[in-house]
């Protein structure tokens, strides 16, 4: 094992212990029966009645989950049978983009607006707002006002709930059960007395729950139970359930019911084993969600969207189609922002479809409003494009490029090229694969540079308070290629 692998806690050949076998067929699952401990975690095969016109929506967002972790995308390090089956029974997007940090990504997802519009350009630091402004549009308020029952559970991240415990309600969620960071000086940070997993500090509908003295209380289970209870209590309305998971974000631990193998003395390897168990637990929750929808007889009426807030943790290396990929969280490029994005609704979304259309997190609000026949928020700039057409197999999206920003740096990307705000251009050749190109010596690169530069300037202008655009880019001067990035990481 290389010194770098030891230092980063490389998961490498580790297969997740106690995970269900990924090769089981749906018939095998049914034959095993609900009483089998592993089989019961896999998605069920039964389907019920025809889909509703206005679908229920279940949005599940994992935390720090690179697409290279998932078998459906070619990942070979972990076993993720439930997410993989979700993808095989629905649509898997290959070009979906988030912001490569938790808070800006979640703000973009919720509001349908790019970071420079909301102010959420960094991960809960002094450059971002103290909390999400109640004037910002959200997909929750949009659907609530159109008659949906709306609820959220999990990681809030957009301000301290100790300071403003009713933020989720102000943002359109009728009910919520959330964890948040705490204010430490000018920053929002995790604190030693505020666990996000065992003995968690959770706020339910603006009231702090009393779990902090119970070491057996586990936030992912509490949040799942809260949301499934909410759905059961609102049988006459279409529902929006937003499950903002903490998993598999640090701190790394062994989840309930998981037996870890003997831990090695190497701290990085021991951490990687616990991390793998957390990914397995996250995958199990996805399977439990779909089984719950079947039990409630709403599987065909419910759109399930599964994604992640950013790329994988930068301290780990895993395998994707035989390549070593280092997590890209906090990096502006492919591995930091190209995230898993899977949609499933039997009878409405065709199975085993791979969609190469560009999608970014601003599109979620617009799409949910489209599907829910809800008027879009007025008097505010929205950046999203609906991807309802590819979901239904009736066409493509109208999106020609995606925009990703972290701090004052950014990039704009179409299907084949990425232009960074520092002026460097990259040709995109595949998943987490690109090459720097000199637009001064390559005609195709020059055409792409000019087109993306014009789109970037039209979007953000030249205001350095929004985005730091390189002087050469402002002048339209191409730059020599940037040094080739290390495996799995992007410039």
C-alpha cells in the first residue's frame, strides 16, 4: 500500500461488511421474504396502481457521497445494491452538478438560485449569510402553496437552529426534524456537545428534542421515522418529503446493527472501514424508503430523487471503473461537483435509462413546480430549467450549460467543455476525465471558449464582488493549459 493511500485512509479493496449482496434479482428478494434480514433491505418488486397526475416527491440527499462510491456509476469499492436498483428501475443522470461544499449546495438546491444571488458562496463561514433569508424562494414553499404536505428531516446547514429554530417552517416546510451547526464566532461549526449522529441535538418544528442524553438515540433513524410518520398522517394530500441525510459525512462511526471487523492499527484504514459501514447504512435507508412507499400503496404515485450535496471526502481514494479516484469535495471541477442523480417512478419513468442531459441543483425547484403544477415564485430571478421532459421521455432539457461556484471562483460547463473563472479551458472526455486545452492553438477549443465566456459574462457580469474573473478572461485572451490535475481531482 502506498504512503499516500495510508495517509488518506484509502478504502481500496475494502468491501463493505454486512451489506446485502448486490447481485440478487428482484425475484430472489421476494423469494427470500420480508423476514430475511438482508433481503428485506432491498427494494421490493411489487407495483400498484397507475401514477398520479401530481406525484408525491421524495428527495433524498446524501452527504459527501461521490458518484464513484456507487455501483450504478461504475464504483467497485462498495456494495450499494439499493441505490443501484433504484437506478436500474429508473433514470440515472450522468451530468448532474452541485456546488462542491455542503451549505452552498443545499442553498442552491432549495432556492433554485446560484450562490452569487443568495450570498451562500462558502460553507457556513463569514462570507455567507448568517442564515437563509426568509425572502428566498424554496421548492418547499412553492409546493406547499400548491397544496402539497411538506416536511423535511436531517441536515439543515443554512444557519443555526439554536438561533432561529423556525427556519424550516419559514422556508415552507409544514413540519421538520433537523440538525444544524452551531455559531462559533463568525462561523457555523460542529461543536463537541452537538452530535449529528448518536445522542443528537435535533429540533422538531422549532422545539429542541431531548435526545442529547440518550447514547442509543441515532439521528438517521429518528429522522426516517419522523418523515414516514408525516407521510402516513397526510394521506389525502400529495406530499413532499425532503430527507437531507448526514450520512456518510464525518464523524466516522459504526452505525447501529453493524458489526465491524477487527479494526487495524492504522488509523486511516480503521476510519475507512467505519466510513464503508456508514455508506452501507445509507444504502439500506434508501431501500427502506422504497419498501415503505410500497407498503403505503404509493410507490407508483411517488417520484423518488436520490442525489448528493457534493463530491466525496477529499481524504479518501476509491475505485471507479478501474481508476483510483480521490474525493473532490471543496475542489472546483468534475469530481467535486458532478454528483450522483437518480430518479425513479414506476409507470412514469422508464427503467434503465441513462440521461446525459445537463442538470444542476437550481433545476430542482423548477422541475418540482412543473411536476406539481405549482406557479413559480415571482419577483425573483430563478436559474433553473425543468428536467420533467427527460423524466417522462418526451424530450430534452433546455439547459445548455451548468454553473458551479465556490467562494469567488467558479466554472461554466457544457457537455464537452469547462471554462474556469481563472481563464483555463478543459475538454471533458468522460466521467471525471478531462484535459487542459489551449484555445489559442485549437480551433474547436477557441469556439468553445468564446461561447462559454460569453455565457459566463452574461450570467455574472464583471462584478468582482460576485465572482473573481481573471483579467485575461475579461479581455477574451486564451491561456496556456493548466498543469494536469492529479487522478480524480480537478482544477
